[in-house]
C-alpha cells in the first residue's frame, strides 16, 4: 500500500522527476554546518506554537468561568495569562526569525562561494559553450531556492506541523469523537494537492530555463550596446526581449495559477470541516447529554477556534510544495554543475614551475576546438629560446591565438606536447605555469577599480614606486597624472573611462610589472599612435631581455626585428625565418609585406 502511495506522489513525466535524496544532500552540505542556529530556530518555533495553543485553551476558561459563571476575577486572571501567552509567542517568533535568517545568510554565502570557486576553475571551452544566463541564475534564484530547503522550508514545516499537532491535541481533548470524524477528510484534501505539486515540477523547470534566457539576452545587450546602436537594431533586440518576456510571463503565470489553486481547495475542505463541526458541536451541546456524550460551550469554542487556527499552518504546508519543487530542481542543476570536472586541471604529481629563463617548444602539436570544424593546428613544431622574440603572422584563422592558448594551458593539444625547458607543461601546476606568463591581448580587459589596481593586477604586493616605474616604461605615466586622482583615478567598468590607447598602455604596464619569464603579446601596440608606439617598442626591447617572447602581429612594421618570424596558414607553419630571410624567399611573407608597404617591402 505504501509503495502505491509513494509511487502516486512521485510518479510524473520522467523528464520532470527530481531526486528527493537531493534534500538530504542540501541539508548535509549547507544545513548541518549551521545546525545550532537552525536548532534554536526550530525550538523557538515549537514554543511559539505551544504558546498559541495555550492561548486558545484559555478561551474555555473565559467562556465557562468568566461568561457563564460571571466571575470577573477569572476574566482578569485569564486575560493576563492571554497577554503573557501572546508576549511569549511574539518573543519566540522574533528569535526564530533572527536565527533562521542567520542560518540562511551563512548557508547561501557558503554555496555562492563554492559556485564561484568552481566556476573560475573551468576551462575556456566551458565558457565558450555556456551562456551567461544559466551562470548568473545559479548565483541568484537557484542559490536562494536551495537554501530555502534548509531554512524557510524547514521552519515552515516545523511551525505548521507543531501548530497542527497542538491544535489536534486540543480538539482530541475536548471533542475526541468529532475530531476522529473530521480526520476522514484529510486524504480528500491531499489528493488534489499532490496532483498540483506534480504539475509544478514541470513548470519550475520551464521557468528556470526562460529566466536564464532572459538574463543572457540582457547581459548580451549591455555588453553589445554600442554595436546595437551602431547598426540601428534597437527595435529588433527589443522585439526579441519582448518575445522572451512573453514566454517568461506565460511560464510564471502558469506557476502562479497552480500555486494559487491550492488555497481555495484547502479553504473549501476546511469550510466543510467547520460546517460539520458547527452541526456536530451544536448537536452535542443540545442533545449530547441524552446520549452520554457531553460537550460544554467552552469545549465547543476551543474546538472551533483550534479547527480554525489549523487553516493557516495547513495552507502554509500546501503552499510549501512549490518551494520544495523549486529548491530540488535548483539543487539538481547546481550540484550537476559542481560535480563537473574541469577538463584542464593539475595532474596528480604536478610540480611548481620556478621562475627562470625558459625555452618553449611545441613538439608536433595538433589541436582542434571541436570535432566539427577540423584541426586549427596540425603537426606544428616550434622552439623559442630565452631572450628571443618569435613573431606569429599570417591570415586570420591560421592558429596564432591558439598557440597562445596552448602555451597558457587554457587547452590541451590532442596530439603532441608543449614543453618548457624540455618538460611537458602538464607536469607543472596550472597556477605556477601562468604565474610565469605575462599577457597583453588586443582586447584589453580592465576591472572596475583604480588605475593602480589594474596595473598591479596579478602582482598584488607591488609598491607604488614599482607601479609608477611600470607605467613610465609603458608610456602611461604622463596621461595618468593628468587625471584628478592620478593613480587612484577610477577606470570604470571594463575601462569605460579610458580611451583604447590608454587601456592598452595600462595593460602593457601590468605585463611589465608582472616581470614574467614568458611574454605573450597579441597586437600589444595596435591601439597606440606612432609616437606612443615608438616609446612602447623601446620599453618592450628592454623588457624582453632574457625572456621568451611571442608576438602576434598584423602590422609587420612592429616585428621586423624579431629573431624568428613564423608564417601560419591553415594551421601549419609554412615559412620560418628572419624578416630579411623571409622577404628574400619570396613566399607568403613577401606577399603580406608588399600589401602593407608596397612592392619594395618598405614603409
């Protein structure tokens, strides 16, 4: 019999099922560590419910001792007891609210920190395949819903069950026969509520999905607002957002209809119970003594008030079903994310890569981002010695940026090895590897903060003198001191308060300050004017001394002094040599240079 009931409660669309064991896991990981706060909250809830039950019991004394027997002293004493009961209930309710809020804040902070730590460890491939919406949703709605399972849900269940238990005890004490008759109606209440709860599971999944799409579109709009306005597609993007919001409204309203349906169903069943209580209680008062079942007016009032008092906790119990389903589905999503093993991680015996002159070698490397687009690099072999500059040139899509990604181990090659001083970089810890690499990319990212904060990003212990020295070397000091707050001037979100050239010079100063053995420069001077570029090139010449430097360049004038120039095309190095050697060769490099500088290859 129990198995059939269990199956009825849980059985629904296989795509909508959730594992109830998730509730135990949520409690174990985010509830149990704060069990002291939760325990105090639960005890306060039970005591508050007991105080409420006692206040109802006092009604019997008021009716029978004060009203029927007309004793004023009874009214005064019982009235004072009522005041005390309500004061005690209020005090315990206040304590319950504070303790459960504390447990909720601690738990949700722990969960969000864990989500964030796990997210930043994911490889670049994860972020390329995942939209912003689902990531943000885990920090906001899903985290709140999960912690609700161990705070709000638990306290609601405890409060409701405790109140209903005390009320049932009062009803059984004053009118056991009537109470047993009314209990027959309990299954009739829960059957439709269980059916509604099963439908809620499906709707919650849809609602989470639509909310994720909405957040993704808003984020994309904010980041791409300049492009949207430049192409005049505000109307198109607005229509897309309106379509998404229409779907969100539809899913949310469907959820609201299902949750709202629970209250009228419960009210109807309880009103039927009150009807039978009125009829049955009236009969017992009038005719009960003739049949040996006596019920006084005080008992009847206690019974009726206790029955009515059960409505609110019973309603809370039924409405909590939607929150439980939401929390379990959120937990399923978040735990699945937290169990995702990063594709790029430290090997079991990884060692620290110590700063030193470094020889970088790509040994017969083949790499593809996916199984559809084919190899981005194919059988590439390249070695760069300390203190030398290797320039990577060639048409877009040739694999230049991919080499940078492999050196920083944002991806691992499918074939071949990337070695530093003859050791596969997979044998080093990821943190120590990247600590030995400084990067300046064409798409500069500055964090919302001060100029000094961004220069010392990655070098948090740098002094003000070191920050200024790096800025001077990057030709950034002069424009920095023109700002009102100098190095403490804010840069805005993503460096919005700086020009493109200024942002790039800040990024170069950041790389100079990092003082890493390996430099990766991706069009590092692309946003600079000619005068600034001359200063930067001089600074970079001093910076690369004793270091291994890779440069991606489309402006060939910036790499004519490189020790070796590699021309990449369709994932292979087709030419390698110095500027003079390659131009004399008359191949792809000569074509590129002639396009920029004319037939003689001179600017």
